[in-house]
């Protein structure tokens, strides 16, 4: 099974946000290369909000290029077997935390957002990753900073897409 095939299966099984889910599926049907950055009309990305439910907090990264507090995530790579694996890889790489596990039940949300040319859209498949007890973060080269925020602080530092992702994550927890 290819990463493209996995994404189609994941999206077909995702029951929330039906209009956006269908748009993702239409994009993949029209673009066999729609999983990867070179697809000029847009491509799927995979991300994960790192949460520490026992302490009521989330780990956000201050994105180097965008200067915004965001969840961990990014482009799918040829070595990613699944969209879920891409999310976990990105969360581990960007947080420096080993032993992350994805919240069961598949994606938590979908988020489509414009990006600068030459590409036009990121079609983000968003997961939640649970931090193990005693997790210690480490800043990667992709980020200016990493910081834990209490759930109630997120709306004051992050955009609405991160706030919605947190709300959906908390509802699933």
C-alpha cells in the first residue's frame, strides 16, 4: 500500500468535517502526487499536537519561517508508510521527545490553509500525540522555541486552527 492509498483510507474513515474531508479526497483523486511538496496545487501534510494530559498542557513550537506558535508537523516524506507515521515522525523530530504515542482513533481534525507560492495549499491531517511521563523537549533546527502552555493559555498565543485542534483533542481525551 502506498502513502497515497493510506491517506485515502484514513480520510474515508474520518467522519467529522465531511465537506473538508471530501475536498481532500477529491484532491487526492485528481493528483497522484498530492501527498508531496512538489504538487503545485497543494499537498497533504501531517501534524500532531503534543499533549500532556496529566499536567493539562500542550507543547507548541515557534515556527522559524512563520513566527507563530503551532503544533508539530510538516511534509510527508517518501519513507513514511502512513499518514499517522508521518505525524508521529514530525512530532518526535520537532519536539525532541522520544516515546510519543498518538491518541487512538485516527485524525483529530483536518485543516486546509493557504501557503506562499509556488504551492497553494496545505491539506493538513491533524493528530494528537501523548507525551510520556517526564518528557523533556529539545528544540530542533526547524523552530525558534518550544514551550509548554496550559490548555487555557493556548488561545492567547496561537491561531484559531491550533485552538480548534486543542478543543477537538480535549473532547477526545
